[in-house]
C-alpha cells in the first residue's frame, strides 16, 4: 500500500498552547490545533503568535495538524538597529 497522502494548508498562528501546540487559523477559515514537526524541533525553529506557517494534515482528521514550515516575514529589519553583519556594541562583559 502507498503511504497516505497528506494535505497542506497555509495559516496564521493565533495562540500558543501548552505541550508545544499551537492554535492555527487556516486561510480557508477553519481553526485547528497543530504541533511542531520533528525537523523544526531539531533545528530549533521557534514559532510565535502571528507567524505565517504551512500545516500538514491527514484527510481523516481535519481538526489536527503538524507545523512543517514557518514563513519568513516580508517586513524589513527595524531601522533603529545596527545593519546586518555589524558588530554588536555593549553587552554583559567589558574588555580590559
């Protein structure tokens, strides 16, 4: 038998729940509970409320899913911060 085909949807994380679960509002309008995929845990990809994500779901249970990708923001970096690659000033330690 072939492995079960999974359905992918895009959505927005609306709430962070206990046990590394998230409430996700899908673009189709449905709200589901999803957990983080193992690759995202392994690579320490953090997901916060308001992040755009791709969710993988089984066709048998359309109330639960697995977060498989966190999309990067289209927003540019904050104008007040140092440019990318610039050394950080200050910090906890001082040189002598």
